[in-house]
């Protein structure tokens, strides 16, 4: 996949990319249940370590906002048993929100991560570490689908 973004007038303009993706071995099956993480694109897998004292400022390349919307098709013969709870995390430097809802045979996952500033002063480290740990936990949350009983 490639694209030409040279026509953007300034950094504040957004870029949207739509695509369809088929992934093998995305979920695990146990008995009559399927388990998977709905955040397929930008999941955070680890948080930075806790430190007794941070001495240096953390400088990100730039402030940013990531918005992802993923549409999941519920396989024929299955129904939703469990969805992750919506997550909202607000700090002075960043915010995060994720939610998942069902519409007929489809699930819609929405995730938004925004860093309002690209500098984290040393005294903000504990708050950043906590924020990151909570984002990781939200990104690891799983959907559970269960096989529907066969009508006799």
C-alpha cells in the first residue's frame, strides 16, 4: 500500500485510508468460543517502566492524534458473548478512548489516541507511565464470540 500526501496544505489536515484486510490465525478458539483483540492496527503492547525518579524530559517527534475505526463481521453461527468495556483516559498531556458496539452481524471498534504536546517533563513520568499502562490494558481487552445453538 502506498499513497501521495504531498497535497496536504498543513499539518492539521487529516488523512483517511480505507482498506479491507483478511488475516489468518487472528483469533483463538476454545470449545465453542472464539477470543480475539478487536484493536488490529495500533495496539500498544508494553508500557514504559516505573522509575524512582526520571531526570530527563521525554520528547516525542510531534504531537499527534490517531483515529481508527475497524468493522468486524460476526461469523455465521456465532453471537457476541462479551465485549470489552469502553475505556476513556484523560491527562493533561494526552487522551485515549476506545469503544466497541454491535450492529446486526457487525461490530464497530473505535479508538482515538491524542498527544496534545510532544514534551513530557520529568515530573510527568509517573502520570505517563500510568496512562500507557491503562492504554495497554484497554488494547489487550478481548471480544468473546460463542457458537449459537443449532435449532432442531
